[in-house]
C-alpha cells in the first residue's frame, strides 16, 4: 500500500494523495512544491483477542446528561 505526500517549499506537508497523478497535479499549481511516495508495510499484522475483565476492573457506566432546556440568545 502506498500514497503520496505533497510538501511546500518550506517542507510543510500540504496534503496526501492516493495517486501519483493527483500529487503531480498539486505540484503543478506551484513549481516549488515537491512530493514523496510513502509506502506502508502491512505484511506483519498482529491479531489480538479480547478478554473480559472482572466487573470491579471495568469502567463505570457513564451518566448521560439531559438535553439543554435553555433557549439560545441571538445577538
């Protein structure tokens, strides 16, 4: 898997694109822009199973606050 990052003349990333043609298009708008191909290595995927914890170690249930009843003030 790969994508392309486009940078301005100061080296600040402007955007990421999925295709080389999009990266070249972004660079054509300003001749000082550059692009780099970023490759993601995905051959080592780790699958971790879940484990149920005891009730005392789990997060407490959240209290849902009621909807606000106030009327917004428009200035």
